[in-house]
């Protein structure tokens, strides 16, 4: 068996020799490397002893090194934290399982593929759910060790994999998710796929371990050519890439290391503005960590896209901090070496000079819920999936069958599905004569409702408890009832038709993108959050801390007062629209604007 990646793209675009460059020692952080660097070097190009761990039935988990290595294969080892204490009392190890995140550039999946993942989720996961993520793909949660290999082989059987969706590599490439709404969207999606394939690990470890491909021995002489872009020790830290079509910033470019902003002329894609160095993660109490906006390096022609992508990745590979992982992301490299130095090195490596950036504007970030017409005479139905969780369950004596509903649609749908970076699902490519049938099923199973507020569709959370080992506070399970209370505050102030971009994360690692919200809650402990205010509708501004370590009740009290002021004191904007909440709190001085992340975020 062989791993299903686009060989034509890889062979055309990828050099077969190591991509090496002279490195100025002044650009490299000196010191003892973090232990992750050791394990990557010793892993024999991501193999480690994962295969041995799979055969160890004494424990449900992996050894510490393999715990890290399986991430590049698309998995995180987790356990059910709701029952962790009880298992400790019984002198049992935690109920180890894995979460898998699929590789799906642009979030596109066929009905056949959907039905395969639906069946696996139902039969082989602890939660029976499929979760749509902020990385525009799906996750399985609660897969026990005996089913891990079957999981990968199930994906492979329908042309999917989970290679490089986590770990120190370029992860799933995001793209504005409706590529058949215009020719520009189609072309943007094609480039997202090309970038994804080009930056994948070339090691055959994934295929050998999970798909039973024959192992290829790596000799000393061949080591330099195994990973021509990522290198033998891969990247210093995770790396995220997007392709976005303005004016929709629906993938939040400033949360990512590398972004290609589509520029069009006469309805055709002519190139990209390249934004580098965005990222949202930080560490509580450590002011050497901070969220950061991406910098606009300039405009490139379409044909230079792959060369620039590779040059940015290899520059970060060689210059990134391998001593302190908390400062290893591209955003910190830019701030350490200087934007101009990084940009010049990228130009040198790519053989491309950035031109002056072309004008563009981001005005919205949310998904357009409901039907949208495509250029080919077909239609696309965007479904709001709260928290991205597709699950059948009972609530207040009412059965909800969201997961079953999507499966029923998949059985009759002749187009495809597209996952969004806002955790929603698009039923794409619906013929006009099939619209009524698709909509009837969506309504029957609770996937399409008319009473979902704009505030609810503007809110988002990460997974947090019970599965995420990093969670400090609730997020996904907390959000629905919290949004209901925020809806009440808006109604109280005659703002029921308005919305505030609201994000909740269970820890400061940024998965729910709270650091690009108008109101961001970042977990610190059980029912304790730091409250951030001041992001904007376009997703181009980092919010600033307003108050620390608040209970959810205290946050609602603060929001009650702030929303009341917003209702009575907001002004009209230059285009005649009413002032958004994030702009209001900055204008009246409730928080100051974060213009330069490193300097302004903590001042």
C-alpha cells in the first residue's frame, strides 16, 4: 500500500536534494537545544519506536518520545479528564486514547469519504462524534490503541490521511472555503492544495507504520535528501499556512505564520500579498510570549507562490529558536532578527523580489449561513454547527441527530462538503432541483434552523474539557449557555439584531482564536478567565486585556455594563454603519488599541 498524496505535484515542485543555505550565526539562537530537537533527530525521520508501542498491550498510551512523534502523524495522546481522578483512586492509569486530525487542504471532502468517517466515528470512538475544527478539517476523539491502525487505514481507503496535521511541520493549509463561488476561489483552492503537498514531510514513516508499506532503510549518505525542505530535525515549532480571498477573512490570517492574500484583476487571480509572522498563543505570566499580527511582505506573482512558500519555511527552519520552544514560532523569529532581514533572506532563497503590496480590505470573518449561488448554476448550503460538534444526543427529552443528519444528506448528495475554519459545514455543489430535498433533510435533523441568532453564529470555542490535556477552564461545553446569556444582554439593550465576535479558549494556546475577538475569554482555572476586549470585525486587530481571573458571572456583569454603554454611546462609521463593539471600547478608552503586539499588548 502507498500513501495517497499527489505525486505529480510533489515530483514537479520538490527538489530531490537537500535545500541548504549558508547560515549567519548571528541569526541563530545559541544554547542547548530543547529536548524535542533530540527526539526528532533520533526518530529516524519520524518513525521512532511507534510500531513497538502499538504492539504493547500493557498500556493504552505511548512512551514519552512517541507521545511527541505521533503528532506529526496527526494524533495527540489524550485521556478523559472527567474520569481521571476516579481511575487514580482505582489505581488505574488514565484512560489513554488519541485524537486524530485529518489533512484536508481547504476543508473539501466527498460524500463517500464522509460516510466512511461517519461509520468509523460511530463504531470506534469513545464519543461517537465528528468534530469540525478551527483548522478547517475534522477530528476523531477517543480512539483507543487497538483501533488506531484501523483508523489510518480507513482514511487511506477513501483517499485521506492525517500526515502533518500536528507537530513541528507545516499543518493543514486553510483556504477561504467556497472555491466554486468564483473563479478566484477555485484558483485559491488549487494553490492551497499545491502548497500543502509541497511542504509535506517526504519521510515514508507514515505509510510504513500505518499502511504496512515496506520500510525503506535510511543510510547516512541519503539522510540529506530525505527531507529537502523540512530538514532532518524538521521545523523548530508548528507552522500554519493559509490562502484567503478578500473581503472575507474567514480563516483569520493573523493567527497564522504564512498567508497568501489573493489579488485579482478582471476576474482572474494575478498574485498574492504575502503576510508572515502571525500567531496567537502565549503563556500566562510570561511577557516574553504574546499574540502577534502578521506583517505584509509585499506582492508576488502567482507563479512565484511555491518558491516563496518554501523560502519562508526554510528561513524559519534555519533561523527559528530551537533552544526555547515558547519562543520558537515564526512571529518570534521576525521580532528577534528583524522583519527586513527575514524578508531579504526569503527573497534571496526564492530568487523573487517582493513588489509593493496591492490594496485589499477584510470586512467580515463569519460564514454566510444559508444558501449561496455559485458561478456554475449550482448552490451551496452553509450549516451552522455549534462548536463544530456533530453528535446524536438527547436534550430536554428532544432527540438531536446532527451526525445522522449529515450522513443522510451524504447518501443522496452529488456534490461535496466543505468544512470552514469557523467550525461550520457547507453542502456544496447542489443542483437547483435538489435544493428542496437537501434543505428538508437539514431541517428534519436540526442542522438548519431559522431561530439561530447572529450572536450565536459569531461565537466560537476550542474543545477544552474533557479531552484536551492543556485545558484550564471549560470552553466548548461552556459556550452555548454563555452565549444565551449574552443574547439576553443584547436584547435588554435593544441590540438583538447585532452581534459581538466572541471567542472562548480553555487555555492561552490560541486554538479558539480568542486573541482576534472583540470579546475574548482565555481560561485560567475552573470558571476563571482573563477577559480581553478590542478586536475588530475584519480580524486585523489583537484585543487587549481588560480584567484578569474573572468568574463567568463577573464577566457577564462587566459585559452588561459595557453593552449598555455601547448601545447608547456608539457612533456611526464613515460608511454610515453603526460602530462595532470592538471599535467602540477602544474609541471611548475602555482599553487601548494594540497596534504593535510586542510593545502594546502588555503596556
